[in-house]
C-alpha cells in the first residue's frame, strides 16, 4: 500500500497561492514549467499555510481546555520551548527557544498547553518583541495568575542571510508581569532558566 500523507489545506487558498507563486518564479527569472519546479508552487502554498496557521488558533481556548483548580502558588517554568516563526518584514524565518513561567492563583493548565500557546503566536507573521508580549498576555488573561514571565532567544535569518549578514547574533526579548516585576522573583526565574538541572 502506497504512503499517503494526511494534511488538510484550504483548496481555494492553495490554488490562488499557487498561481501567485508561479508568477513569482517567473519574475525571478525561473521557468516554473521545468521539472524541478513543477510542484514548487503547490508545496510553497501549503508550507505557507502551515507556517501561518496560528491565525486560525485561539490561545485562550487552548489554555482553558486543560485548566485545573489547584491551591498552589509556586513558580511553574516550562523552558527551552522550540519556536519557529516568520519575520513580518522579509518573511524569512526566525527560530529559537521560549522560556515561560507563571505563579498560579488558584488555577493551573496542562504543561503542553504552554508550548501550544507559543505556536499559536509564532505561526504568524511576527516580530519577536510582539510575540513575547502576546504569549504573556494570553497566559495572564486565561489563568489570572499572580505573575507571568516570558523570555525568548532567537536567531533571525533576515540578519544572517541578507542585510548585515551577522551569523552568530541572537536576539533576546523579555516580558514580566505581576510578581515577576519584583527583582527577587525575576532573578530566581532568570537563574532557573539558565541552570542545567537535568
């Protein structure tokens, strides 16, 4: 039996994007009818739909789908969450890791939901600064915690492949709210995300 990949895409959007990508190939000096490029417009149109699927997702619904009442108020950290996004200025990838913490105020959520929230906002045309605050706001609004902290470290291909072409630069952004605005709590979070405990 032949292998068949199971993916769902909007046929109308796929066809319209395919036509546009054929035009792009021609404008760049390529022949969209040559063998190696015959399926490229379809592949790219599906890839772009996948990489921007965050527009169809709702972070609050994801967090609330696994929301549990717990009387704890200790810091919960999920660190080293891989993220892949597209820079909205050049539509080139940026990628790295997110480190997220919150202090519950009667409610916790499933750990995997924190990682899914990263994808909700990363799978859009983005800037790293906005991505950081969107993640914080979603957790703050859904869980009403005592505090939230988000740090993102990422490399941007728009700086590596073009422009200044700096291969080893890493951009770090952070957002803190509530208890994490206190220096002592924020310092503990920073120390823990930098520690190798496992």
